[in-house]
């Protein structure tokens, strides 16, 4: 390979001295451009006059500028030397080295891992294609029928029941209108006087009825899980709608009572801080206001509470059927008077998310049929012939080890189909602009962070209606315990519907997250992000496969 310093090779007349290869004549346009800047004449010969501008032939070296030259001449001379240094080429190609870190280094500024996301889907596609080809070779059909048939049994019955369940949640709107109407008030009903109790009782009966329907109709576990998950979603939506509007109705009542300040309650529109909280100067100033200022400030706070954060909707103008139906379809569990919206539906995005939803369900079916169901069936058969505790323990341990990777894939696919595609599709349909349904939960260092970031709609609901609602009565620690306990009950109900067994494994495992969180908050563990993240993923993977094996096999 020739370089910029070739030697003569014809004959022996050369002096064996390595010399630079003669450069080709410069491009006239480039030379002309440089000459216009005062660097080279058109013929390529450098010369300088007394003022630093070209004036004639020189020895090839730059004539130094006198020390007393004007600043403009000195700056021109410095710029020329800098350009010459940049254009100077070495004889051998040079690689530029500098202080840099790798792309995957924690201190790197590169955070775009789109390629790994694409590789993930390519890997799943390869798995699906090879599995179908193997099934065609063995059975003549691309898919097995054990799992696939579960999606078609009584599917129309499931659709009708789901539609009726959605309609039955709408009782919250007429109930609320009744509680704030003159008729309701004449009968002694308000939200705080019977309304809250009636709404809560209806929610309990409603939940019990729809959870029992799949068992009474003998549905498959896939249909049971779908209806149960949708039941929990609608229960949280109904609760948020009823209780938030109930709070607004009480706020409206207090605002109307302030029209007669002498008899109206002067209690603040907010909760005071805990006893250990030191009041700021602004809070002390509020406490020392005159009674007139206090009433005006309270009236302003109450009116602000009845207005949406965007300022376009006020209570009770939100009590319409259109508003309720829109809320039911919006991908959120917390009711607000108004939500941010996009300009319109992007149909290509909606089509993409719809197709992706069915595609991921297809991948979930293949994963269950090929890598989970056979392991569970074989392990259950082996347990029937096991005669000792050691044999039973070995069977369970082996099934857990075989299910580690399949359940990790299943967990990731379930996460994607729910939070990226299904919620994204409903957000597109309703033009719901806030699509922050999850955060970077894969970087979680403890279970508390995971619970906040992997399912943001549920986290917002529990934080708003469970944690904050109970913290003022039982404290921060008790509110955290109650929040985890209610969530554990919900997960246990889901596992009971899938396996037809009430064992409590899921509840125990979820409640065990609290002492783990406490341990990871100790000084010796705090700040070790990599170690805590590794522990999180290990417990996640082992917990999923272990819980499934325990429920199915024991």
C-alpha cells in the first residue's frame, strides 16, 4: 500500500532516503479562495509585504511580524499560522487519541440503546419462527393447541360480561348527583352524611359480584385473569371518580356557606403539617391575618380547588355523561377535572400499537406453550410419584430453574403489552397527552423505587387515595404498610383466579419487600447502586418463577 512517503523503486540510482511523495497540483478553486484570504497567490507562491500581506516570492517560511505591528496584522498572522498547522499532514496516517470512556461506561454521555431494543425483538422473532418450524415438523401445525384454545372458549360470553361490567360502574354519576341535589339534602344525604358509605358499600358488592362471575360460569384461567384485572382497573377508576367528586361537593358546600361568614366554618382548606413540623414565616403570617382576610383567603382556596389545573373546567360542570365516558377510556386511574390533550389522533401510531398488542399476545402464547406449560406438566407428573420431601424439593427446585428465563421474557412482554401498547393505544384514541405510564424501573435499586416507577398509574392511585388518605391517621410507616398490604391482597386474588388455589405465597413475598427495603436503606447498603440493582433483578427473576412453581405444584 502506498503512502505519502513512497521511495523510488526503479533501478539503484536513488539515495535510499525516504522522501515525501510529490503532491498533486492544488485545485484552482481552492487556491483562489485561499489567495483571496491573503494566504497564497494564485500561482501557489507565498509572499508577504511589510503589512503581512502577500507581496512577492519568499524562502517558503513565514516572515515574522514586527512587535509593534497593529493588532489587526498580528491577528491575521496568528490565524494564518493556525490554519497552516491544521493543514499540515504527517508522513504516516495518525490516529487521534484523547481521554474518553466507553459507550456502556456508567460515566458515559451516550444513553441511546435503541439498538438493544431492536435486538430484543429480533431475538423474540427468531424464537417464534424456529418454534413454529419445529412444531410444523413434529405435528404438522405451527402452534400447539393447549394454550391457544384457552383464548376462544366462551369468548363471546366474556365480551358481554365485560361490557355490562363497564356500564355498571356508571352508577357513580347519578349517585353523586343525588347526594348534591335538593332532594338528597332534604332526605339528609350528603357526601359526608351517608354518601360515602353508600358508595363504598356499592363498590364492595360490585367487586364481589364480578369476581365471582368467572367461577360461576366456569371460564378458563385466561378469561378469568382478563376480567379480574379489568375489574380491578374499573374499581379504582370508580373509586377515584366518586371520592374526588365527593371531595369537590363538600368544597362547593363550604364555599357557598361562606356567603354567610358569621355561621360558616372557618376551618382551613388544607391539612396542617404534623406536630413536628416547624412553621415557616409565610405560614406564621397566614395565622396572624385578620378575620376578614382569613375568610377571603379561604374563599379563594376553595374556589381554586373547584377549578381544574388548566383552568378550563370547574365543578360541577364536569358532571356529564360525556365527561364520565371519556374518563373511563382515558389511560389513567386518578380522576381530574381536565387532562392535557394532543391535537388529534395519529392513525399510524394507533395502528402500530394495535398490531403490536396482538403480536405480543402471540409471543406470550408461544412462550407459555413451549417453555412454561411443558415444564409445569412434567413437574406435576413427577410430584405424583415422589415419595420423600427431598424428591419433592428437587422437583420444585428444578422447575424453578427451568422457568427463570421464560418468566423473565414473559414479565417483559406483559409490561410492554400493557404499558407501552394497550395504554398507548387508548391514549391515542382519547388524545390523552400525558403518556408517562412508566419510568426507568429497570434501574431500580429497591422495591419501593420499583413500585413507584414500573406502574405509574397504579402508583398515583395508591399514593393519592390510600397512602395520603391514611397517613394523617396512622403515620408514614403505617400508611406504607397499608398500601403494600392492599396491593398484596390484589395480587393474591389474581393468583387465586389463575390457579384456583388460595395459598398466600404472593402476599407473603410482596410483604417481605418491606424488610428488604429497610435493609437497603441502611448506611452500609445505601449508595451501592449496581449491587442493589443486581439484587433487585435476582429477586425479581427468582420470585416470578418461584411463585408460579409454588402455586401450580404445591
